[in-house]
């Protein structure tokens, strides 16, 4: 996809909107392509010209006295692409990751009624506006729990039994990285000791802990015990509100591992089916069955876990709205405390497609039906949307939403997505995010992305943590 921006300063916005309509197209600025978009300002006239395969459409808009050029050009481009493709984006011209936070800041500036009008002027569907308002209200209650010296701890376990076809996280299959796990756990413990000392010396207050990945329960019960013991011995847990460990792959869940988590007061786990259709599981490379998911869930209940989340993905390869409905209905019948519905994030493709395939809206339409059904089912069964984010290349430009029964919202998810307070992070691919509570200024400290880099450069990993002390000393 080629985009030409002529004589205006709205390039960033026009490029984002173009990618939302054509998420699999690689953005270019010259040469030849099947998709060419031109946006132009000439005196008080705005124009958009789009050629996509054999389709061609051009629209012109005459600026009025108080018009904002960027907004007007964004709307003109949106209208042109929508008419040409036959598709309307549910979030309109909004491309940000955090629509609920945007709603919050807009409400603060102009009140609820005017905020709704602003979102409508951005072509956002009313049902998405209502969703953003609902999430904003629940998020605000959680955000209010945080203090100036609050922080959360993130622990990265970047290993999985196998790599799923849709995965975009830093994660390595056991088959390829088995020999790295033991040394990784050893150094991760050293990093946690280092971070714990810094947090204690600075007088920081720990609110939530989150083990993510990867699949943390890929580790053995003994390795989990070592990590959890290290945290218990080096962090002040007296203020801890929530302790989450993702047990995402049911084929990694054992009674010994669950008992290890329970013995260290882990309060929340996530067992993630993604789907209850075995054919879809096979198509996406998850080497477990739906029955194993249910067995893992029932085992967790037996061990004593009373706060369990389940993740699902709308738009998985070979899935259908009917199959997805069955998955959601099965989850509701199991009654976990929270259910998170993700929308498939697309990976850029390097294959040729026909014009008919390019304009086929079936997958987007199906994903929209899945997301709509999940919302309806959640609300009808006592789950409320409390957390939401979007990804730039999601199928149908839809959203990821966490739903929970009252009292079971995941605090870490909200703290992290809202950037409420500092998150100190350990492990490969982890990013420490430091936030000044007075100015809202944020700085990041990056760990090495891959486990082998983390192992080979561990001294540098520890050295970079001095940035935490420097940040709080300013």
C-alpha cells in the first residue's frame, strides 16, 4: 500500500487510518502497488483519492472557517475508504490502544454529554461509546486504589509447550529452549532479589504481582516454588492486593503446580481455552483438547482457587460464529470469575491475493458477530466489562475486553493498561515502566528480549535497574 500525503501535517493520522482499513498491507511511500492512497490539501480544499485494484474513488471537502484540518482530512479519508471497501470501522477514526482512557480524559475536559458527541464526531459506533463509558467507570474505581508510591511487579516466563500460530509474544517452545529454563530461573531469581532491594529501599508499596509469558506453568512445581519463595523473601507483601499467575495452557497444569501456587497465596490464575472447539485448537497449533481445559479448571477448583480467568480469541483460523458461541456458552456454564475476549491480531502477510479476496469482508463480519455475542452473553450472565485495549492490526479493528463478576476485576490489568503507577518488570522481554505520580512522566527500562540474550547479558540487565533509583531520586 502506497500513501502520498501532500501539503498537510496530518500524515501520522492518515497513515494510521489507512492501516486500520488494510491491516495486512505493508506501508510504502513510493513505487507501484495495488493500493494507492493520496491525501492532499490545496488552499481550503481537501481531497482524497484511493485506487485499490480496479476500484477508484475520489472525494473533496471544502474547509469551513473553524474546521480542524487534521480531523476534517481524517474524516474525509475514513468516508472514502469506507465507501470504497463497503466496511465501517466500529471505532471510527480512533486508532489508540486505550479507548477507555481516552474517554476518561475527554470526559474530564468536557463532561460526559460532550465527550459522547466528540466520539460520535469521530465516527465511533454508539455501542462502542457505551462500552468505553462502562469500562471507564469500573477502571476509575480501581485506579483510585493506587497511591503515589504504589507499584506492581511483572515476572516474565517466556516459555510454552508449543508455539501457537497466532502468538505475537516473546515465547519459546520447550522443544527449542528446554536447556535454557534452569539457568533462566536461576538468573530471574537474582534479578528479583535485586529489584526487591531497590523497591524496599525506595519505600515503594506493592499492589499487584503478575506472572505472564509465555506460559508460567511450563515451569516445574519445584521451579515455581523457587521463584515464589524468592518473591516472598525479598518483597514486602503486606500491602499486596492481588497475585496472578497465568496457567494459560491446560496441558501444563498439574496438582503439584497448583499446590505450589496456593501455598504462596497466589490469589488469581488464568486457564485459557482460547476455544472449546478441538478442530480449531488443532488448526492454531495448541496441543491440548477442550476436555483437558475442563479437567484443569476442575482441578484448580478442587485445589481451592476461587478466582479463575479464562481467555478466548474471536476470529481464530477455521472458527465460526456458531462455534465461538458454543465456546462462550461453555465458559459461562463453568462460571469462572472472569472471562477475557481477545480479537485476533493479524500478522502481516507476504502472499498475493485476488481482488475478490482483498475485498472479502467475511472474516471481519464473523469476528464482529463473535465479539457482539460475547458482550451480550457476558452482560446477561453477570459479567461486567472492566478493562479494554485495542491492537493496531486486529481483525475488524475490534477490541479486547476483560469481563468479570463483581469483586473479581483484575487490578493488574487496569493498572498496566491505564499506566496508573510504576511497573517493575523482571525476565526476558520485560519492560519496567516508571511513572512520576505528580507529572505523569513515564520512562522505560528494557530487558533483553530473548532468553539467550537475557542469559548472556545478565550483568547489563542488573546495571540498567539503576535507572529506577535515578528516576525516583530526581
